[in-house]
């Protein structure tokens, strides 16, 4: 594991002067058209398919297709090397505050896309969620993660030990986790199955989760 991470960190260091990835430009996105296209494209998704892996793969493909047609992509203008003071300040802010715009996992579906789905697309996703729950099957893509090296604040960027691995998992899978967590909390509280101490801890956790969104 250590050797694997060291190799990954060295690769990241070699690529540090490479141009940044072509990220989604949400400020220029046409969310109304995205919502419309997500409704249209998801009509071909067989959400009630017995194979949950196949259903979520089909859903992800059409959502990314809608995104590619309505959300522009491109690198920042006047790109400079990674460790400029401006980008260092930005990274420090992101590491000390909870960001709503979290990076996506291997499926590349972002929270912004999920929040702007059309009603029909939302219904398709709900069917997939329900099938996953009733069948007790978690799609493989939700079990996978993109592991990326993240710089430790104040450490020498040219050294491998100055980076820690971060696992980026599916935003879709995490959405289902939050839904299940909310329902379980409601059930346990409504049935009086929690001790007073545990009930307080659960309530505080839900409040922290709400504030962090």
C-alpha cells in the first residue's frame, strides 16, 4: 500500500506543471436545459432492471451526456504553476471549510448535476435507489474510489511524504447513504429505540450535517 501511494505521489509530482484538467464550468451552465435533457435522456433508462449495476451505468451515461451538452468545460485563463500564492490560499480555504461542491468519484457525476436533475430523471434515480435497497445490492461503481494525493499544508511539495491519499467516491452513492441515514434516524427516534444520551448525539450529528451542507 505504501509503495503504491509513493508511486502515485511521484507521478503527481512529475505532472505538477501540466495544464489543469478540463473541469465543469458551472457558472456558465444552462441548468434549465440540463434539467430538460436529463428528463428526455433518462426515458431510455430501464431503472427497474433487475441488474442494478446495469441500471446505474445507463443512468450515469445519459446524465453525463446531458451535462456535456449544457455545461461548458475549460481550463482557467492565464494558468500558472500549481503552487502560486493565490492557489495556495484557495487550497487552504478548501481544507479548513466544508465545501458543498465536492469532487465526484469514478462515475464523474457531481452534486451540482444531481441537484439540477429534472423531475422524471429524479424519479428514475429513485427507482434505482429503491431497487438497490430492496435487493440489498450495491452497484460496483459505488464501491470504487479515485485515490488522489493531497498536499499536507506547510510541507515541502517536492517530497513524497508531503502528500496524503484521499479517496473520492460516488456522489450518487453518498446521496443514497444520506437518505438511508435520515430514514433510520426517524425510525429509531419514532419508536423510542434510542437512549436519551444517544438521541442527543444523533440530533447533534444531524444538525452538524445540515449546517455543513
